[in-house]
C-alpha cells in the first residue's frame, strides 16, 4: 500500500506577525474591499478560523514565507495581532492552495450564519456587523421571516 505525503506539518505553529514575509504585494485598494472587511470582521468576532499557510524561510531567525492568506495577514496586522496561527507547508507550491477553492453557495452561507447564531452570535450582531450588499442583512429581517427560515430536521 502506498502512503500519501502530507502537504503540511500536522501541528499548527504560532508565528509572530513580524516573522511572516508575504510572497506577493496586495493591490492598493484591497483594504477597502468588501472581502477584506468580511475577513477582518470575522477575525474580530470569532477569531482566526483558517490558519495561514507558510513555509520556513530562515530557521535561525524564525522567519516564514506566506504562501496563502495574504488578506488574513493584512487583517491581523490591521487588528494589531502579535501572532498568527499557521500551517507549515512541506513544499513551496503555493499555486495549489487556492487552485481548488470552492466559494460558498447561498445555501452554505445560510447554514454558516445559522451555525454562528447557534453558537451564540446574535442575529442583530450579524446584521449590523456583516458588510453585505445582500438585502437579507442590509434591510434587516422580520422575526417571523427568521423563524420561518430556521433550519429544521425533516
């Protein structure tokens, strides 16, 4: 039986923000984009969900090259975090990390929001904090609409 080589070291590593070297520059307007605001608010509200992907650059200084997570690193820096949770890659093939990313469908986003509510985040807090152009947040929902859309076991 053949074994599959792991792409990452299994245990996450906490790395000082100053020791993470971006592998590319972010565009000038990225910090005012909707996606950046969503990431920043998510980190503020629930913490870091997906660790940064890094590769060791210099073991003596503890520096790491950032392979994936440039927006998350910018948000962490903007929020004045001192450290970041990282997954250390065993190779430098950064192009593969986002190659197979599937964006959330509306239904998946709906379930993710309800999971946040079930874990204690109030719908009012989500409605006021989530930067969305979607009418479900920007105009607010009536209580009966929220209860009608609540997930149920069939």
